[in-house]
């Protein structure tokens, strides 16, 4: 006599296997939060999501760079704004020096302190050792300062990093003018301070002043023939008027630098907002492709757990017939 596996047992085992397979898949989705976790789940969606995740990490890095740039530009703008106030104060002191019988040497003492303040402000306007208002030998003023601003994936699959720039607009002839003084101080040893509004002598030479007046002297540049703005008892009224004109020109250029920094700071702010929005959009798009519907999966998990319990009971009932046969044999 042979005992074969009953059809009811086969059906119960088959159903239970299907339930266990679905239960395992649903448990994985609930624990990982993903419906496409590996390429075998959906090769096309997995490929797109993997590339998008990589790009989104690049977008996050751009946000960090923009945050650093915003702090650096904010510091630079603060320095320039303070320099404008100090230069305005120097201009007022020079105007006061045109009064009859005024003590020019007393005024010069104040000018000396104010010029010292300008140097201090310029050198202190650095964030993370990055100073955008003072040029040193490590800087090339003819090359733009660049800020990573965007991560771009082109239609052909190539990628690039977009930048925001701050640069000097050199004339087509290559001749340096006072308009090229787009920084506060130029301390490079290879120049004469021409790229710093406070160290350039071009303001004086372009208006034909009797001396090559500068607000402060470059620390390392060639300053031969230059004269700092200052007074003495022998300073003539014409010389004072020339200094006032030079300081006014310096003030206008310093204001131009401040405006450029302010505009770039605003651009960084707008770009940072866009980068954050883009990061969120990428995250949302990736989620639509691969994230599991947790409410649906949780409900499915509960249903499958119940089905599994019922499947085990059905298998137990189907196997009960074998106990009956076993008992019949025990009777003999």
C-alpha cells in the first residue's frame, strides 16, 4: 500500500509559498522604504534613480559652496561698506582743512588714524582666510574669482559646474585705469597698487594732480613717486583741493566695488535658493520612481500576515488526514 501526497496538501503548500514570497517582498519594502531597491526590481527606474542620487549629492555640494561663498561675500561687502564710511570721513576732514586758520597738523593726526582704520578694515574682511578685498602675490587680478554655483547635466550625458564670477573689466587696449581698481587694497609686489581703490595712483594722474596721491601705500608694490593723502602746515589750499578731488574719485570707485559685491551677494542668495529647490525637486522625483507607498505596503503586510496564518491552518487541516491513516495502522 502506498501513501501519496494529497491534492489538498499540494494546494495548501503552493498557496503558502506564494504568501511567504509576497510577505518577504513586502517586509523588505516596509523596512527599506523602497519598492525599487536593486536593479532586478526595475532596471530602468533603478538606473535613473541611481544617476539622480549621484547628481543630487553634487547639488548638495553646490549648496555648501554657495553657503561658504555667501559668508565670504558678506564679509567682503561689510568691509567695503565700512571703508566707504571711513573714506567719507576722510573727505570731510579734508574739506574742513580748507577753512582759514585751521590746524592742518591736528587734522592730519585724525587722517593718520582713519587711514590706519582703512588698512585694518581691508585686512580683517576675510572669511576662512579668503579675502576678496586685498590682493597679494598669490592673486592674479586679471583672472576672475569664481564661485561654484550650479551642477549641470547636459542632454548628451556630459556634466559641468557652472560658476558665478567677479572679475576686472580690463579695457581692450590692455591699459590699466582707475576703473580697474575693483579691490580695496593691492599689496602685490609685482604692481604699484593699481588694482586697489585705496592704493591706486591713477585717480590722481587721470585728473592731472600735482602729485600721485594715494589713500594708503601698497605694502609690497612699487610706490616710487606716490604720496599718501595727508596734511602738514605747509600744505597749500590747491593741494588740499586736489586731495579732496582724488578722495572723491576713490570714494566713487569704492562705492562701485561695494555695488558689485552687493549684486554678487544677491545673486549668490538667489542661486542658493534655487539650489535648495532643485535638491528638493530631485529628491521628490527620485521618491516617485523608487519609494514604496508605506500606507499601502503596511496594509498589505497585515493582510499577508493574516493570510500566512490561515495558510498554515489550511496546511495543518490538509495534513490531518495523514494522522487518521496513521491511527488506523496503529489499531492493528
